C-alpha cells in the first residue's frame, strides 16, 4: 500500500517536472493530448508505426557492404595524412626549439 502511494507520488512529480521543463501548460492537458494521439494517430505516426511493424530482413555483412559501397576517395587519403603529419611535426619542432634556446640561455647565465 505504501509503495503504491510512493510510486503514484513519484509519477505525479515526474509529470509536473516534465511538463514545466518542456513549457507545456498543464500536465493533464499533455496527458490527454498523448492519449488522443494514440487513439487517432496522424499520418507521420501511422507511417512510423507501420515501419516499426515491418519484418526485419536478414542480410550478411558482406552483402550489406557490397550494396552500400561507394566509389571515390575514402575518408583518409594517405598523401594528405602524410602532409598533415609533416606539418604537425614542423609546428611542434618550432615550439620546442625556442624553449630549448631559452633554457640554454638561462643555464649559461648561471
């Protein structure tokens, strides 16, 4: 009995919080709108329900990859990747060299 009461109070609190966060006027109005939509779904909801009820198609991974293969360059072009790595190395070396010069100058000052 107590657990049922706690569950009902929790559900009511969730309804109130959810309705206030979405900007709905009244949790009861939102509930009624949901019940009405379930009884009389619009075209979009009916199409989604029909698509969800369709039987799944068994397809091997190889067949799927064959059917969805596309011609052209892949996501990674090795030449571009090599150029990017060279540029990153050069930028990193440019940052490290001045720091080494500063450390060397600091050591010589002592």
